[in-house]
């Protein structure tokens, strides 16, 4: 028979081991839905945090990319498969009965959605034990829709942010679980804002899930805040046509902000001497262009300027129709 003090020591150590084992196993279980690079960054942040267990990933189908139309897997699929996580790619989520049965049987606490690209049917929203949540890259209810970062840049905003919302069937209208602001500097383009939003968004997403997680029951710890519908604004999916610049009706500031917003895709373009020219790098000129008609193009040695409705844009790099991208000095020498 064990001495009393040895017995107590044995029971205490056994209890600690059991308790730690329970804590280690009691991870926040989630299914992740996302497609582009910003979603892959958020997925990586969740995978690398021991508080979470990613049960499965759902992403868009592989798509042809570039001039050669090479079939390319979305960044989320690439990362998930590299981690040994199954990645599902349904053509239309709502019609996938077998996928619904599989995912709903996994025992997820949360569905986590970051730029997935498809509407989630109600039955998918409902099956997690606690919630379906979405990370949206704006300060909701501002800029609901497909292009919130581009819209903030195009409008010349100095502040934007990220929002974690509980998902609803209507796009981006769910109650808010948490927000974090992001400062936009005057020369930030979509590349810089994309980087900021990915970092801040991943941190906010992890923090909100940890705060909300409840080990028992079917309700989270956070009481969501309803959105103010009177302050809602919207942005749509961007097309190639949206990149067209009309210098006769746009100010230099508007042109520059559109360049910042669309630098990643589709870029901005206009027409010079009847030919399309893609403007790959521009800046606002200190020259006001007084006395010059809006829309007029002008050269000064190896520099190229365009008069806007108000102000002047200097073009630093461009791509003429049928040519490769070059500096303006190279373009003018070739002419």
C-alpha cells in the first residue's frame, strides 16, 4: 500500500496530466472557406496557432490564368494541401449535398469565411455548433460587396479597416463581432493595403474566435452588434472596363486614386494618338497646366504629362498597345 503522501502526489500529478490533456485536445474546431492570397494568409495564421484545428478547407475551382491560360490552383488550395488538409472545390456550394453531409458531420465549432467568392446557403450557415463568421476588409456597414479595399483607395479614404461579422444570408449584413481600423497613407496602393489588411485581419480573426469560443452550449461569448443600415454603402465586382481613364472629366487626384486602387488588377488605361496605352506608374504633377485644355498630352524632353479636368498627371511608366511595358523615357526615344 502506498504511503499517504506518495498517494496524494500520484493523484495530483495524474489530475494535472489529465487536465492538460483535455486542454490540449479542446481546440477551436473550424472549417475554412476562402480563395485568394489574403484568405491563404488568414488560413496560415489559424493553422499555426495551437488554439485552432482546421478540419477542412473549401475553395474555388482551379482557373486558367495569364495569356497562356494555364490552369492554376487558388492560393488557399495550395497552402491547405501543403499542410495535409483536405481542400474541396465545389462548382456551386449550394448544390453539393454530399459535401454538406461530409462537412456538417465533422463537429465544427465555426465556419470561417475569408473572400471565398460564393454565397453560403442557409444550411451551411447553420450547421456549426457556435457560428459562421466572415472577415470583411472594410469597416462595415461601409463598402459591402466585392471590392472594398479598391473602393476605399478610389475614394481617397485615409482610414479603412477589417470587420469580423456573424454571417447572414444577405451579403455582408450580419451583426458585427469585432473591428480593427487600418490607416491608409497617401501613397498606399492596393498592394500595400492588401498586405496591411491580411496581417490585421488574421490577428483580429484569431482574437475574436478565441474571445467568442465557448466549450459548452450552442452560443458564443460575444454579443454581436447590429449594423446601422442608414450608413451602408456598396461596391461591385471590378471589370477591365472600369480601368479606363477619361482625363477630360477626372481630376488629377481622381486619376491617381484610381491608379492606386486598380494597380493589382485591372490597371488603368487611356488612349493616346488613337491607340490604347496602359498607365503602369503615374504621379500627380506640381504643374497645374494652366491654360491647357483637359485631355491634352504634352512632352517635355523625356517626360510625359496629361492635363486633367483639374491638375496634371505625369506618366512615369506605360505600355503601348502591342508593346512591352517601358519607362516613358524609353517610349519617347522609340518614337
